[in-house]
C-alpha cells in the first residue's frame, strides 16, 4: 500500500565547509541509504530517497516534503553533526502528521540510542548498526502491527519506557548485498568539482565502498566500533560493480570511500589486475594508509586508473601519533608520500588540531610537517570527541565531556566548544586558522598551483572550490585572492 511505503532521508549538513554555496563542491551520494534501499527493494518494499543535503533543503523545507508525502514510515541516517537537525525536522513532522513513524540509524544513533530517544521525543525507534536485515524485519512487523520486542538491533519506546534489544549479528558475506540503489538518488546534483586531476569537465562519477570496517583503532574515529570488524567484498564483486556502473551510467571516475582501501597488498593488487583484465578504463581516487604503500603496488594502482590518494597523517609529532593509536611513524609517512609523488599521483593529507596531548608547539610541528610533505592539498580539522570514539569515552570518564547535546556547537571545522587541558576552544580555532594560513599562503604552494593551472586551465575553478572548502571563517580573504587570480588568467 502507498501509505505503507518508506521514505529514507539524508539530512542537510550544517557546516559551511561542506556547503560553500548552493552548488556544493565534492558532494557525495549517501551510499549507506542506497544500500539499505536496494536491500529493502529486493524484499518488495516501495522505497524513496530524499537527499536533503544534495537538494540544499532547510529543516523546514525537508519537514514540509515529508509532511506532504504519502509515506508512513520515515527513516533518517544520522551522524553527530546532523542530530540536532534531525531532531528539529522530526518535531515539525510529528506536530503536523503524528501518524508518521520516524526511525533513525547511522553512527550517532547507534552509539547514543537511548539518549537519542530520550532527547528527541518525536523519534519512535533507533536501528543500531548494520541496518539491512534489521530494517526488513522491522518494517514487515510494523506493517502487520506485530510486536517488535524480539527484533534484534533496535531501541524503541514501549509505553513510557525505552527498551533496547540485543545487537544484530553482522552480515558475514557482504558480497550478497545488492549494489546500492543509485536510481533513487538525484545523480545530477552530485558535484564533479573535485576531479582536478582530469583536466576536463562534464564527466560522470560515482562512489564505491569495497569493505565495511577498519582494522585500525585510532582514538578519534568511530568506524572500528561501528562496523565491529572488517568484512571485505571480494575483488570480483567490486569489479563487477565497476563494470555495471560503466555500462549503466557511463561512469569515468570512482571515489573509493573505504576508510583504507588497501586492507592488504594482495587484495588491492587483485582488484587492480581485474580492472586491467576487464578493461574497465575508469580513473579513481581512494583513502589509504601509509604503511601499505610500496612502489610496486602504487605503480599497479596507477596503471589501473588511480589518480589521487588521500592519507590520514593527523600529526607531525611522533608521541602524539602513538598516543592516538595511529600506529604509523613520521618516516613511514615521508616514504609513502615520496613514493606516490614519484609515481605521478596527486596526494591529499589530513591533519588534526587538538589531539590528545597537543600543545601550541606540537600543533606547529604538525603544520611544519605538512609543509615539509607538501601534498597537493592538506585538509586540517579540529579534533572533536564524537560519540563512539575512544576519545569521547576517555573524556567522559575524565569528566571533560558531558552527555546530551554537547555536540551541537562542536564541529570539525570553524568552531568548537571542545577544549583540552592545554588548549582552549578559542586556541583550537586560532590554530586551525593558522594551519591553513601557513600551508596555503606559501610561495611554493602558490607557484605549484599556477603551474597546474598553466597545464590544465580548468583546474583553477576546481582549486578555487577546494580552497573555499578548506579555509576557515577567518581565512575567507584567500578566496578573494584566488578569485582575482582567476580573473587575471582568464581575462
């Protein structure tokens, strides 16, 4: 029945770093919702996806779309920084249409399931962790008005009580999952601006995830806790999806969104070899860990279409790296960056300000290390103790973080209410701005950029967008500088 159908919602992100303008840069499709949708479609459910982030909808506009829809069941994906918005939207929907059943899932809802229901009275139920099997069982029960108290993987209201059922067992073979339901997504709204290395526009791109989970236990990241353990798709299954994307959508660029795609060299080599064997002919980028990088593997990755690698470096201080359980060395970072650059691939490095043990001196070491490595781009963020991370748990035990909506005024960029024993929240914001200023104002970086522009003029527009994404509120004048540079070159 139409009124029994399901609307899955990706809420709008609030940070300016994600939303430079109404035509956002580097916007990615919500693959988690698309995986859930394809699994539910396979079970016969009628599904629609509302990507409010891609459509740039306000909370009021999102609520209006939901209120005016015929869907009875509404499911939101929630990360910590979108939780306040989902709460706001849910209240608006329930006030207008109390019969609608509102569910939330995703990392934040999973780690803060009971708190979510306590603090958000308009939300009816939380789906914890991996949602494909749980959502199917749940919706079948709801449509038949059956009791849900035996369904694993949910936290729900029972009268005035909040009940939490045991966790759902993991899906062992994720090759069995259908490919994400991309036909339900507004594909025309996903930006291509990040494709700086191709030198031409108007190409079709998409994102792919080849594994769930991460083998590492960095204290600032919740991935390992959310997915519990790594389950990788087979190389054959990954390449089959690439073949399908090429045939169905004429995809020419893929973003692999795994926490680290190189779980081991043998598997990565097999994926690359199959891409070459089947003549996939797709360019791609990925996130990788410096410890897995070898000249031989990078050469094979490049041959198979890799053009850009993103490394999580985090700090330029070895003691800090040890403290956050990153389990890499500065020399390993240097070798990996040198290897990738020598192969002719572009590099982005991620760094953090305000890690456990950070001082002004260690943050400056991180900035100096970023300048030494000189990647094509450096992405700095403010350390934020999101629920589900070891950092969050440590700080709660120490009494430095309280429960509740402590996160609604905290973010990875531009602002924070978080502070450390040695750095105030204003210190963190100032150091964040300093990092961008010192890295991007360097003559060497500017000359390198001009060289790229002369070789590939179209890259200037892409660089302009990336610069806007990465510069804090205090650094907006750099955007004006690059606007003037654009006018001069193209005049």
